[in-house]
C-alpha cells in the first residue's frame, strides 16, 4: 500500500529548528497566518503560502537562517527574505514553516507514495530494483528538489494568478 506524502505540519518560525529533519535538504514553505494555522496535511498551494523555497545542496536550517537574517534583521541578500521584509515588515510572529524532505520527494517521484503535486516516472519506464535511496539521492537530489520547487511555484501561479508574494518575478 502506498502512503500519502505531504509537507510537515506548520511549525512556528521560532520553533522551526525543532523539526527533526532540519538538517536535510528538500522543499520548504513559508506561510503567514494571523491566527493559528490549520492542522492536518499542508497544502502547498494554500493562499497563506508566501514563499516556496528549496535547499538543494544544503540544509533547511541554513536556508532558514539566510531567509531570517534578511527578512527579520535586514541583513543578507536572500531574495525571498528581501521581498518578505518589503511586503510584510520585519516581524516573524505570524511566520510558519513546513517541509518536504528530499527522501519523501524521491519516494513519491518513483511511485512508492502518492503525492498530488509530483509527477511520477511515466508508465512503461522500468526502475531497476533494489533501489538504494542514499545512492540515488546523491545522483538526483538537487535536480528533483529544484524541479519540485519550480513545479509548485508554477501550480501556485496557475491557481492564484501570480507567484507566491515573496518568490521573485
């Protein structure tokens, strides 16, 4: 039975480093909620999403540090952080994060899990078994992470008529 693969629950900005996979790579969402965000599966196309980012070749933790220094301290050059500061000011109290680690993306992409926003390998294409996820991640992790980030930004733009507010034009 295939499991549903989705983003982690929303975690407040101040608690982001408590996420168990903070030292992994993948795609992350930054949401802005004036009230407590809803529980349950995260919807990457939700209207509260203000930024869709990736940590290909790095870790969530370091990308968040870069975003936060720019958005909330006015230091650094993270483009999403610059846009956040321009649009919403330097307050982090309404900011939440959600993550989709690279190994979960890979499972969905290879068809071992269901994920509505990731295209699986086309039918008829054979994947040799057994699959060594760690070895496969070394080969395609950056490509898949960047693909999923760009796909989500595209889907968001189709649904809302524009990119998330803090994703650069």
